[in-house]
C-alpha cells in the first residue's frame, strides 16, 4: 500500500514528465529523489501511466543499480571499487572502513544511520581512492576520512 | 576589484575547494570569485588563480588553512608564496600539450555563454550555418575525426549515413555515460566547458537534419549533470539552442537524461534503450543506430569528446585538425592519467605520443614512488601493458597490433605491489556484475571465468584451467553481442601473457 504522501509524489512525478518520450527513468529518478527509494507499490501506478505492464516496470526498476527498493541510511557512503582506486589501495581502505564503520559493503546499519556501498568509478581517478559521501566528492580517502565525514 | 578563479570541478571539490572558497570569501570580502572547470592537473587541485595585469597567476594545491598566509603574501596582486606556481599556461605540463578541445576548460566561466563566445566559442556553429549540410559532413570527414568513445569509427561516415536517411525525425545523442575507470575527460569537459558539447551537437543536427538531441549522463556525475542542465537553459536564452540558432531561423534543441548506475549503458544501443525507458540491454546490430536508432529513427550516437571536437574543426578548418596526429589517428586525444600516478590528470596531445612518454614524462611515474608494474589502457575492458611495451605509440592501430586498445584513453597506473591475478579475476567479476544478460557468453561466461580464476589461484589443475580460460576468452571475444563481453578477454589475457609470474605454475602431484 502506498502512503498518501508517497502517492502524491508519484502523481507529481508522472505529471512532471507527461510530455516526455521514454519517461520511465526520469519518473523513477524523481520518485527516488523525493522518497529516498522506489517503493514496490509505485510500480503499478507508473506502469499504468505509461501504458506498460507491471512486469515491464519491475524489469526496469530492478535492472538499474541506482533504484533502491528500501531507503538507504541517513548517511550514504559510496566508495569506488574500480581499477584506478584499486591501484591506490582501495581494497585495503574498504576492509578498514568496514571494520571501523561496523558494516560490510552493501549493508545499512540496523539503526538506519549509515549505508556503505560500492560504486564503480566517480571520474575522480586522478585523486584515488575516491568516494561520494551524501553526494559530496572526497578524494584520496582512507577509513579515517570516511568515518569523519559521517561523524563517526 | 580582485578577480579570482577557483575550479568547481569534481577533482577540486573532492580535494577541498568548497572550504577554500569559504575561506576566501571570509578573508577578501567583495572579491569576485569565478568558479571554473579544471585545467586538469589533479595533483595541484584546488588550484587557485588570480587575474593580474600580466595575466593569471596560479597557486596550488591550496588548502583553506593556507588562505590567511596567501592573502598576507599579496595573493590579490599575485604575490610570492611557496604555493605560487606562476602563469598556469607556462607550467611545463600544460605548455607541452596541444589543447584543441580542452582549450577553454579551466579558463572560462562554464556558466557564462558570453565568456564562451569571448574565448572562441560559437565560431564553429556560425561557420556551419553558412554551409550546406554536405559540406559540414565533408569537413568532419576530412578532419579525420574518429569516435573518441573507444571504437574509433570515422565520425564523418557515421554522419553521412544518418544524413542519407529519409525520416520524419532524426536524433543526435551524446554518450556521456563515461563508466570506464581511469577516465574523466567527458566529466571535465561538461563541468568546465559545457557549451562546446552543445555547440558540437547543434552542428551535428544541422549536418544530418536532426532537430532534437539527448545528452545521456551517468548518475555518478552529479556535478556534470547540474552544469549541463544550467548550460542548456543558458544556451536556449542565448540562441545556441532553440528554434532560431544564432538568428538563422534554423532550430535544434536537446535534453539531459540521467543514467541509473548501469555500466553497460555506455554501449550505444543499451544507451538508446535506456533513454527509451527500458532495461539497458544491448541490441543486436544491424540495424545500426544510424539507420534505426532512438525510437526507431536514424540517430547519431557520438561520445562527448567527439562532439566537442567538432566546433574547432568547423571554426578552423579540417586541415588544422588533421595536421596533428599519427597514421590514421588524426587530431588530438584527451588522455587521462589515473590511479597510482604522481602527476595525474588530463593530457591533450596529438596521437603518436608513446605510452612511456605519457606515463613517465607527463605522469612522473607512480604516486607511491615504487616502480611501475603495469598500466591498464582503455578502461576495465582494456589490456594491461608492462613497461616493456612503453614504446607503443598512442594510436588505434598500434595498440590493436599489440593486443590492446586505447578505448576512451584512460591510463590506470599500477605499481609493483599489484597482483595481476587479482586484476584478471576482477575483469571477469566486473563483467558478471555489469552484464546486461542478453547474450550467453557474457552473462554466464563471466561468472565461469571468476570460478576458473579462483581454481587457478588455488593451484588446482593449473595447466588445464589456464587452457580453459583461453577457451572461454575465445568464446567471449567472438560470441558476445557487445564490447562488455567481447573485450573482457583483453585484461584477462594480457595479465596472463605479460605477468605470468603472478599466476601459479603447474606443480607436480
């Protein structure tokens, strides 16, 4: 079931992209940016608006790594795991960060305070290892810098 | 009034530029602070510049804590300080480059269309508006420009194919889904000189008869997305987009689309699927997108740097561009130095420079100070080359002849602590993570590759399992629909070929 507020967001997202060709991704981005995730229950509503099947919309939402079916933590740490960051020791930084933050890559802390996840390339490859913390880029990071950025 | 320039490029932001900006505002109330892109010297970011009567003077890398001392040293007049670098364009790293496409990046205010025009912008579009479409295409063909996304396909031929199609609608799509690790040229250009991409797309639209374009930008680039969105609004207001391009009565407009974290959407047909709002799965070719692309219409899909190189060609002539280069690779390449490298950043040079010059002379070797063990050229699907191949000229054909590729020209440097078996395993694991699932070799072969690599690492039947890796790579290379599966063998086989010491050898039972 969609909460009233969620339904309002979905309707606004659909209305905002009414003239848009190929509107599925813009609508899903709009919903995720307003709600922090894409609740399963919105997919039939979006599907109907786009005259597509629920299965198709589920296929779209589940294909892309960005769309979450549950909210992320209040702080979101995205640590790059790609080659340029590997060359600057991100495997070690990841292990140390996991230890320090008390959660593994891909996990959200039980109190909902923090999500730590992998990302593949932020285009910051000349100041690796790199991360995005709540959307803000950080270069040459180590576990201490990540912990400090989320107040740990 | 003091006029200062501080990049708002993601490199600078990642290294503390916002704190520097705040410290500057506090120390010099009333100053004019222009937020530029980056000139591409990542190790000097945040690099602050001040306008003086003798030109700009640079300081870097500047931290917020340095600002009081810099102000006391006479920053506003370009005063002496240990961080003072002098005239930025005279720095050897920049002075040696040939900046045709990135000439304005880090110099101009990327939010200002008048500033763009004052630095040579719009001249290409003006020239194109005075030419019949066939002559625009002829200029691009004669320049020798090839697709900078990786495939190196001649841009003029692609445009000619689209121009020859008769259709009610055609599209120009800029591929800004720059997912290869070690690459950031598209990002830097969009953040530092967004109007050049828009101008290139408008010229492409005139050339092939397309009135509408899309820029598909990956979601991992929030600052580039914001810059491009602002630039589109400014371009519409200033006549660079809209129904009446520069008063010509001819129209072109575009919209920004944002990806959603799928590497495979950098493949052009998957990208088109994604714009259409479906799963980003690769289409079988033919039909080529030039014949049947976005929404079934003839479509030009070009990389950001390809399109942003077009205004120079139209403004200065094909010969001015083709005069640079090597063999069949004409013009300049925006090479990106990344990973474990002392002087990382963007190096725009004519094709033909050797890999060694790039890594050792521009790059200055590793950041760690240890010997270079390997460089991966061309992203996660590129080969690992040892220093023994540093004499390879940067050229599509020369890299292919050595079982490598230049791709989007990212170079990731590794020092001697790198474990090449782990890198080969990662290539399969990344392919498995990012496979769109449409073709079997990529969807299943990538996972089998990880498993076989783990068996080799454990010393299990090494000879037989190594043979199996070769066999699997053969299947991936020739049986995959797109470059994700088709090129994953490059990093795997090059690691095996050039770094056998990192792989267990067969032991007698």
